């Protein structure tokens, strides 16, 4: 099949490369010529494990191409995926659909034969109706269907998530579009992945409900972590104990500094806004959002407390700037809130991240950056591990400690065994257990 993908970010590029791997011919376009130039030169505009090899293989096989001409891409395609960003709208937190609407006008102008236009971007319930309306104004007689096919991949595990999903959700009541989408996903259907066909509005809401539910699990375990610290219990045991119950499930119960990223925070805000628009209170998810914001803001406090109540004039080394491991994405990362709070309290911050330094430099130009964890902690009074990169799990703790002026280690992801940290001479503070 001939597929066009609009937007070569985390979702568009991964989806495009994976559809090409299924055997389809995929042309990806983006309005950012630098991103396209990088791809044409064999460089990835984002960091995602194994993506470079997948892209290179499919480019070499002639199934994956890149360009900036949206009209040309759409003219030739049977299926067009919209995978542009839907960030929080400035001012009210609703999803900003400007990028989606901008490209659906361009798509409408370019389509020729029957075309399935798919929103893969995360969009509020009812957006498909608006996309269809905009396209009908441009092309009243155009032969097309607007379908919702939300994406559930995670950054850092995006290729595996795309190739082995728990389900594919497709919102359409157009029989021709249904047949085309079934063909598109045939390799997954043959691998027993359920294709769940539903209405467009239901599909749109499945996406927000899934993210909100996952965020709620994390918010819940973080609340349990706070209780464990006071009640002298261990949150790892509580999470394991409840996760064994199959009705609860073991995943997404890892306590930490609060969830971040380009999706959970903005998607739960957008869901709250949609619910308000429909006059429906969403108290549970409003509480999850507020508790998470509060948590991220308060996380610096445990480091300040471990330093004796003040960090004024002290140097703090921050290991991990991305919102999670295995990505270069620093959007809404807990590290940003922690660093800002530490700076506000008078600390000098030096930071290191295996992949997130370029994005972090643009966001936080006023902190010092190190080239590796050991130079990052040199002369520091405290070290904070904020992202669970595997390189941080295997740090030589004695070497780390010997380079520092102080002994505080705050492990916001519980990746360092407390006993090993103590043996290396650290005063170790974790999450969800008495330190
Ligand atoms: P991103 O910001 O990484 O990439 C978006 C890309 O779209 C950019 O390269 C941008 O230049 C391009 N773009 C914007 N407007 C365009 C236009 N009019 N024409 C052509 N290109 C245009 O975004 P992302 O993280 O890939 O997210 C895309 C969507 O997918 C969002 O709605 C997001 O909520 C959703 N989503 C993201 C993830 C994730 O893990 N990042 C997972 C599931 C769903
Ligand atoms: C999340 C969802 O997991 C994806 O299914 C969804 O497609 C995506 O959002 C999206 O809509 O964009 P992502 O944000 O890439 O994916 O990463 P997650 O692994 O979900 O982590 C999100 C945040 O929660 C991170 O800050 C992470 O550290 C935190 N987290 C996650 C925890 O604190 N504990 C956990 O147990 C899991």
C-alpha cells in the first residue's frame, strides 16, 4: 500500500518506519526542512533506540522516503496519517489543534482518488468531525474518509510497542476505510493483535482514557510511596504485592519524582478540558494532575533536607534530564522542576544526561553541563539521580563518592540499592522507604 505520514516526530517517524517494515511504501513529510534534510542524510532528528537501523534498512529497500511536499505525498497515497504535535494550548490547557487543522486543509486540497485520512495525533473527542468538516469545505465532493487511529507507543520502547501492541484501535464506520485499515495492519492482525473497530469518537476517547488511567496508577503509587516513608514500610513491596493481583496488574507502579513527558501532563489537561466542555466533572483525573504537579515541585525538598536544610552555595550534580530513560525528550521532565527549585534555593547545578543534553541546553541554558557522570559530580556536595538510565544503575559508587565534596545521594528512581550506596559512603535517600 502507499502511505503518507505527516510529521516526523516520535510518533510519525516510528510509525512510518514500522509501516515500511510491514512492506508498505511510505513517504514521510514534515514542515521542518532541517528534520527532512537530516533524514535524507541518514541522521535521525530524534533519539529512539534502534530507529536509525530500522530507517536505514527501509530506505535502502526503497520503501521509505522523506520530503517536504505535502501535496505530492498526499496525491500518491491511499492512506494519509496525521502525526503532528498537539501540545497544550497556551492559556487554557486544551489541546492545541492548529497543526492538525493546518495540515487537514492542505490534505483536502491535494487528495485525488479515494483516500483514508487518519488522525494518529492524540486529539480530543469530536476532533475527527471537525477535521471532516474542514476537509468537506475545501472538497465538497472529495472521496475520503476521516478515521481515528490513536497511537499507544512509549518513547524509548517505541519500535517494540508499535510492532507488538496490545491492540490497534480504529474509529470509523466507513466500510471502505475499514477494509483499507485492515489491510494496512494485516501483519499485526496475523500475529493475533486485536483490531478493535469502533466509532471515531470512541476511538478518540480511548486514547485519553488510557493515558489518564496510566497516569492515575503512577499518581496512586507515588501517594503510597509518601505513606510508606512515614509508616516505615517499603513501596517496592506494596507495589509488588498489589501488582500480583491480575485485576490491578504489575505495570506502571514504579514510584518516582512524578510523571512527565510530552503526553501524560498535556493529555490529562486536555481530557479535563473536554470533560468541562461537556459539563462533566472529572474529579479523579483533576486530582491526579494537581497531585503530580505538586509532587514535581516538591521533589527538590528531599534533597535540600538531606543537605541539612539549605543548599545555598552548594553544588548539586543532577544525573538524568530526560523525562524517562532511553529518550532525548526533556518536555515536562521532573528534572526541570527539581533544577529550578534548587537554583531558587541558591544551589549551583551541574547536569549530565546520556541523550538529553541538546534539548536541555535549549531549555536551561544557565546550568553547567558535564560530559559524563563522574565529571558531573566532581566537587559536588550532593548528587541527584532523576532518570533511570541503565548507565546510572551500574555506576561505580565508590569512584563517584571519591570525587565529591559531600555525601548526599538522592535516588529519585530507586535504582541504587541502599546498602551499596551506604557501603560507598553515601547518605542515601530513596523514594517510598525510610532513609
Ligand atoms: P513531535 O513534536 O515529536 O513531532 C511533531 C512533528 O510534526 C514535528 O516534526 C513538526 O515539525 C511536524 N509538524 C507540525 N505541523 C506540521 C505540518 N502542518 N505539516 C507537516 N509537519 C508538521 O510530536 P510527537 O511526540 O511525535 O507527537 C505527535 C502526536 O502523537 C501528538 O498528538 C502526541 O500527543 C501523540 N503521541 C505521542 C507519543 C509519544 O510518545 N511522543 C505517543 C503516542 C501519541
Ligand atoms: C505514555 C504512554 O505510556 C503511552 O502508551 C502513550 O502512547 C504516550 O504516553 C503518549 O500518548 O504519548 P511516554 O510518555 O512515552 O508514554 O512514557 P511512559 O513510559 O508512559 O512514562 C511517562 C512518565 O511516567 C515518565 O515520566 C515516567 O518516568 C513515568 N512513570 C512511568 C513512572 O513514574 N512510573 C511508572 O511506573 C511508569
